[in-house]
């Protein structure tokens, strides 16, 4: 069911509509902020709480585990129990976990608070995105809203580095506490502004087996990837864990095919644009996380830059994303998502390739700055376009499901490719400890990062094919209405609904 705010008049948004969008943007900003902000504070946390390196990594991994493992469940829960209710409850849990994380005095409690924060973000992220996609009509209005929303996420991720550099100078606890008051303000505003949504009726029951299998498989996958660099990619433990993930996913697929109310309706993945959006999200975030990880080590460990100095080096990328927030929607309307995603990935590949020239005495203006500007431009184009492409042509009642799937792809891609980059850097180390030896190992990792971005570019290229007249993206075998539309494009009225499908239909794609 759509909300009272759905389909606002073109060209003018009401104050309440703006307020709703700002609340959702605040939650996404906090999610992204929390992912990046803890990194700079890790040395101080380890020192004060007397944590070993292996234990300290779980301060980061705990959040990823809760976030990436439960996103599928979070997205479908928003569809079934009501997006507003799920969003607000999860935001309250996020605020409490932030408060707990800033007050604890032991490593296990800190890790537990991080896991709870990740879990709550796994519900706020898909619920917030689906509120936007069911409130704003597909086409220019939704494109504009999503460009602002995703820009807040990218800005939060970039600003997290700067804020953590500033706050850690006083106390690492401030980096944990900062999200709490912001989340409380967003929660109070959301209680007044976010439109009510009814629970889905006649949904055929709850897919409990699918929820258990999907959550278990994602948790085990993220856990395995996070642990693989430590225990070894070829170890029996890692191989058996990946085998268990494959078995769980196979059983999960069988359950979803038979379930009357699946956690993921597999017909959605028959759309070429949907598959490209999911794979593109993995490559996009995975390459950036790997790049940021290596560059942070390069600047602090090799060049001796302070945490704040390093954070400021990344600032141009975040600033460029923030400044473009109100313009990307119009660009998507004109050119469509496939062209923007391809252009963005091309910029990323170029930026990463330029950074391969790094040495032990870099000139920021000629070596680092061009890469940061190219990556900032790439993020401004790719991230909003991926969200638009993934959610267009999907029925309102399945927006939470698709939103959860997209966010899962982002988080799993980040965890997977970061682990791959870390393993490559470790394997390429020649045993020498000189700065040049370390730099050479980092450079090998940067080559892998560039290759991941190049793979993302190649994935999106099929979407650039010239469209044939009257083609539509059709997702098959559903009792829900089938919606026509294209990557980043809407029909004449923004959305056109066909008769319910009863048999599988071939997907016509760009």
C-alpha cells in the first residue's frame, strides 16, 4: 500500500516530504559513517582496552557480520511488518548500541555492541530505501530523491574518516558515542514525519525456513571471508566453510522456489539490469574499500602522516560527492543508469591506475589529488545509479526485498574483496621489511583493486546496447503486477502496470 505522501506533484515537494527524506538520509549517513569512522580509532581502542590485533579486527568485522548477514531478512521484514515500524525500531536499537559502545570497558562488550549496531543497520538500510521507492514515483522524482539519499551515504563514508581523525585526538569513545544523539534526533523526527505503512496482507505466511537459511548462509559467508586471511584461504577450515555456504545456498534456493512468500523472489533475478546492478554494487564497494584500506596504510605506515592528515587527503572525494547531490538525479533522467554506471567505473579505473605511480615521496597535488577527484566523481555517478537501477521496475510490495538484496551485495562485496586484497598483499610480500618492499606489496594490491573496478565496468557494458522499441523488463511468475520500465527510465506516467503473470516470460533487456 502506498503512503499519503506517495507520488508528490512534480517540481515541488512539501516540507513534510523533505523532512521524511532528511530523516531517511540521516539514518543512511549514520550507517555509512559508522563503517568508516572506527578504522582510525582502532589503535587507540587496542591500547586502552589491551586488545590483540586478532581481537581488534572484530571491532570492524562484528559490524560487518551483523550488517551483511541479516540484510536479506531485514528487507523482507520491512515488506511484511511495515516499513515505518521496522525502520523506527531498528533506529532506536542503533542509538542504544552506540551509547553502549562508547561506555564499555572490555573488548567483548565493545564487539557485541558493534554486532548489534550492524544488525540494526541491516534493518534500517533496506527499510529506508524502500520507504523512498514507495513514496516517490518511479522516474525523475525518485531519481532525484535517490541521488540525495545515496549521496548522504557516500558523504557519510567519506566524512567518517575526517570526523574519526578529529575525535580520536580527544578520545576514541567519542567516535562510538557521536551517532547516538544524531540517531535520537532522527528517531523523534521520524515518529512525526515518516508516513505510516500497512503490513502486507495475504502474503501466504512467513518464510521461516528461508529466513533461517538465508541469514545462516550470509552470516557464514561473511564470517568465512573475514577469517580466511588469518587461517588461510586454502586451509581445511576455510574450504569446509565455503562448502557449507554452497550447501546452505542450494537448499535456500530450493526453499525459495517452493515458498508462497519467499524471502527473495528468484524471478526478480531474471532481469539483466537487476543482475548487473547487484554485481556492479559488489565491484564498486569492494574496489573502494580495498583502495581505502591500502591507501590509509600507505599514508600512515609508510609516509608517517597523522590520522587527521590522512583523513583530509580523502576529503576532496567526499566533498565532490556532497556538492553533486542535487544534480545527479537530473543527469540520470537524461542519460539513464547504464551510461552513468559505465562512465563512473571508467573514472574509477583511471583513478586507481593513476595511483599505481605512488612512491615514498609523493606530491599530493599531482599524484594523490587527481585520483581522489576521479574517485569522488565516480562515486557520485555510480552509487545513486546502482540504487535507481536495482529498484526501478519492482513492485512496491517487493521494494524492501530488493533493497535488502542490493545492500547485501554491497556489504558482501566489501568484505569479500577486502579479504582478497589483503591476502594478495600478504602473499606478495617478499619478506623484506624496507619501506620500498612494503610499498611494492601495496602496489600489487592496488593492481587487484584496479582489476575489480575494471570487472565492474565490463559487467555494466551490456546495458549500453541500443534498446528495441517497446521492450520492457519483465520479472516472471509472480502473483504481483508486472511493471514495465528500463534501467533508470520510467514509462510515460512514471510506472505502467500490466496484468498479473501466471507463466514464465522471457526477459527483454537492454
